[in-house]
């Protein structure tokens, strides 16, 4: 830890659309592997950002009302050495933060909470879901985010700028901004998925459809299953945070309505993604039924034409015998056989037509 406190660069303007400043990386490798972002709030105001992570201890000690945010992008265990010692992070939580593919959850440790969640985006054109894992350590005075993937951290900073009047409520303000940004992204992905399912449903009976409904349906079902895995567990995460875990009480009376709003979005997203599963299944089942009906119609027509073709085959086969028969070798015999073919074949075609087979 540095003995000299280096003032961090001050924010310019507080515009939600303005990207925050990057801090010196905590990585010891060259070039740095882990990019770093930092922010400090005091008395409800943003006082510094982009300062080195090594200064967190001095900044927290300088003012008991200060809270900080440290963001690490795809760190290795060695990159977390500073915060491990500074905040006493539990080894199991650190292991979960470094390793990929954690399930959404909230774990409680003696001095901090650890949560995993996923920011998502849905590509309507391809039907694919892109996920970005986000892990977070929550202490009474700090939020430490560990990002993997392409989650836009400036979106998170924009949320904090839009609601900076709540900064005085403490670290719960930072946690709410993170949850709000992630859950809103999940809800938007569910809405886009539902729109894609509606388009698929409309395409069932549209003869001008230019894509494979069966393939598209399975792509959407795959995305729906992945989306369900990251959204449904968030209900428990939000519920536990609202109740409070251990000595960390994030939800103050002032923040309670905002956390409840995020909880409502989670519940709506979870309900909608569950409904999407049934709707996709219904579309695929209807598609199977339509394909089966089309196959039955084709089979009926083939059978009908086979019956019609059997008539001239039978007649010509009879008259093609190599034994004498009435009209054998006579011109009128040929006319009789032709007339029999036309009458029987035409009668069969008319009968099948009336029954809807042709």
C-alpha cells in the first residue's frame, strides 16, 4: 500500500453519457491484463475517480462516510491481491470470482457479501443470447465488481449519475445501480425474445416466410433456456438483499422503493421468460402439426393418382394378353379398350375429386 496519497482525477460535468476515467491497473504484468476503474463518494458527492486501487485504504480511513467502487475486468487471482488483503475477502469467494460460469447467487461471509449475476443481450436477427458474467464483493463501505465479457461499465456509471441524489445512502446506492443496470438489460432481452417468438408465430401461416421455422424455433428455445437460468435465480438474490444479510444492511428506508422496483422487474422478467417457453413449444408443436397435415395431403394425392394410373395399366395389361379375346387384332377392339380406360379413369378422378383427395 502506498504511503503517499495521490489525488485522483476529478469527474468532469457528471454527464451520464460521459465515460468514467480508467484507473491504473492492478495487474503486475506488462502490458496490464486487468483494466481497472475506481470511484469515491463522500457526503453523497462524487469526489474522485480513476485513482489507483492502492489508495482505497487511505481514502476510506480519511472519512468514515466515504464509499468506494472498484471495478476489475477479467482479473486473475494475483490481480485481486490488493483487495483480498484490504477487505479480508474469503478465499472461496475469490475463487468463485476468478472462475467462469458461476450460477446467479448471493453468498454471505463474515465481512462481506458475494454475488454473481449475468448481464445479457439478445440478437433478434440470429436468435442468439450473449451473456457477460459479473461478480461483486459487497462490504459496508465498498462495492468491488469483477467483470467478464463485454458488459458496458459506462452504462452502470450512467445509472449512478442519473440517481446521484441517492449517493448519500451509502454502498446500497452503488449496489442498486448495478442491479438496476443488469436487471433492465435482462428485461429488455426477454421483451426482444417475446417479439421474436411473436414473429415466429405469425410466420407459421405466412406462405412468404423466407426462413426455416423449425430451425428458428430451436434457436429461440435455446436462448430462452439460457435466459431463464440467469433470470430466475435473481429473484432470490434480490429478496435476500432486501431482507438484509448479516451485518450489511443495504436497503435503507430511502432506497427501499428503488430496490422494490428492481424486484418487480425481476419478477416480470421471470414470468415472461417462463411464458416464452410455453409459447415456443406451442409454435413448434403447431409447426409439426402443419407439416404432418401437409404430408397427409401429399400422401392422399399420391394414392389417388396411383389409383387412377392403375386403371389404364390394368386395361392395357388385359388387352395385351397373347391369347385371342373379343376384338383381338381388330381396330374396334383398340377403340373399346381406349374407351374403357377413359371412362373408368375419368370416373375415378371425378369420385376422388369430390372426396377432396385431388
